[in-house]
C-alpha cells in the first residue's frame, strides 16, 4: 500500500469464478477487515493500460 502497510488478501468469490489471474504489481481494489487491518479481500482487478510511445 502507498502508506507502507502490508495486507494479506484473498480473492473474492466473483473473481475466483471468473478465473482472474493476478501478477505481482497488479493494481487491485481491496476491502479491509474492520477487526484486523492486516487482512482483506480483493474485490476488483484494475486494468492497467500500457501505452507505447
């Protein structure tokens, strides 16, 4: 995360059923547990567009 915290997160059922594969460095949207701020669920994969110049 930008603030230096580390989170252990698992894929949401919707993403697992869609066979979404993530790589290191991919941008994702995460919901964090209100009870333990080091755990969360990945709910969305944010597509990164690479423009070639």
